[in-house]
C-alpha cells in the first residue's frame, strides 16, 4: 500500500471488508486485484442511470461500495449516465424503458449528484471522488465514426449470450437497447484512458456488461482492468430491496420524507437486520456482531441502531433525531407530535362538499394512486383522527380539523398530518 494511505476501517484490506459485509459476489481476477489494491491507489467506478431526479434505496448497495473503496484509500468515480439514459439499460427489464428528454436528464442529474455528495468526498485530491457524466464524451461522437472506431471489437454472438440480452430477447429487444452494452463498455475504456480507472463495480446483473468493458479496454488501451460485482438485493420475504407498501423508498426527502425513510429501516424483517447492518452502515465490526447476538424483543434495539445509522448517513443527525422524536410521539406517547410528517392544505379545500379523502391520501404521499388508497380503505386500514374509515367516498371537511390539523393514518405505523390554514 502507498506510503501515507490510511486505513482505519478495522479490516486489513478492502476485499476483506467487502467479503465480511456481504458485498462480494464475483471478481474477474481476485488475486491480481488484491495485489493491485495493496500496491497503489486504485480508481474504481460505478454507474447510475438518471431515470428520476432521485435515487432510491435500491441504489444504496453500489453507493456503499464506492464509500468503502474511498475509506480504504482509493479513488471512487460515480458515472451518472446522461448518454446511456437516452438509450436505456435492458438489464433486469422485460420492457423498454421510457425515453427521457435532454432537459429531463439534466434535472435528474442535479438531484442525483447532490445525493451522492452525502456519501462520497469529492474534490481535486488523488483520492477524492469524481462525478462524471458519460454524455460529456458521447454526445458529440458521430455514429459512423463510433462504429468505425469500436464496432469491430464486439462479437454479436458474445453479446447475444449475455444474460441481460437473452432475458429481453424473450420479450423483444430494440436495437437501441442492444447498443447499451457497447456504450457501457466504451465508458470503462474512456475512464481507463483518461482517468486511470482500473476497476468497475456493480450488481451481479451487470456482469456481462462489465466483462464487455474489460475486453474492450484491454484491446484498446492494453491495460489490465478488473470487474467486481455485488449480490442483487432481495429482502428475506422475497421482495425487491427498496419497495414499500406505498412504492419505492427514495433518497430524496421530498419524495420520501425523512420520517418514512427512518421507519422503513425500523420495520425491516427481523431476518434482514444482520445483513442490513453490514451492508448499509459503517458501524464497526465489533458493534455489529454485538447487535447480531440480540434475540426476541431485543432485536428492536438493533433495528433502531440500523435506522439511526442509515438515516444519519443520508439526511444528517438533526433530521434523524426529528424522525426519532416523531416515532416516540406516535408510538410511546412522548415528544412533540409536530415532528410527524405533514403538509399544508388551504382551508378552502375543505369548504363546500369537502375534500375527497382518496385525493388527500395520494396528494400527501401516503399512497401512489387512488386505486391503492381505495383498496386500503376497504380493508379498514385507514384512519382519520384515529377513527377507522369505512367509506371510500369519505370527504374531509372543516369539522375534521383538530388543533389546526387532520391526522391521517395507514395501518399502525404510517402517519401524516394535514396542516389546515
């Protein structure tokens, strides 16, 4: 390891920590990569598609991979794929992704870059992270010139054999999506050529794309580069990581309030707590192993530490403390209930016949659609001011206002206050 490279992680090497925490799935040449990581500062990258103005917690695993890379003294690069977002990655999809305009992509880039800055130290130093947009090297590259320069390096037979392509072939794969693998491979080559990048990381579903990038880079730059993949995350219940009853759990506080983000982690399955402590926090190994020994009702303490650690990393200590106080107010009768997630509603909305409850539930973010809200009302899972609602046509009026607010509740753990003014 280079002189002056610090390592206060509690693990002798990056790969040791990735394996213990559960990140390590596959590696193209583990022994050679281990030697490289020990000898020099290694630049590694992961790509993120700007398909929305926020990432969701399904992206936390690769984000934490970059965090560990930097903590062990190496340089992380986060590629925000402004160019590839215009094509759409077919990996893990059975249908064509929605095409985005350049304006939409730019808006999404701004939101994602701000979120990544919560986790990665960016700057001009040799181990400071970089945020790059692959549109910078793709947008002015002519189609014919690109084909002439790089098309001969790709075998159609090999591309068709990739799992990401085979899955989409069963449902129909457009030519524009078929090009995604080539564009991602080109990213790795450019990063190696221009930034000395030697490592690409990603989910195990990216294995084929990563291998294509390694092959292209070796052919063009003659440099030895490596790939490392993480396991695809599913909860113990078999659901996709990052999904909740009301939809995706976003990193943006505007899309998913801090309280709801905190509660997601509080409410994870007991079987997932140990795994999530390792993957999504920076807690020392000794503390995690202490929490893993808790059983029965004591697992609740491990969940609180998990929720506090993950929320603090993203939203900061002050917002996390407010979420904890809100939870205490609702479930233990303590603290200030004003910390419950809330939104403002003009008193005029309640005038006349009133405001449709289904509209209010969707507008405040408790549900993604009125159909979903309607089903939960029919299941008697919705309360207004503590009373179960049995009528899906229920209207909210001025008579429902208590101390300037209307308390909405879904199940036992989801709360929102409409502040009427």
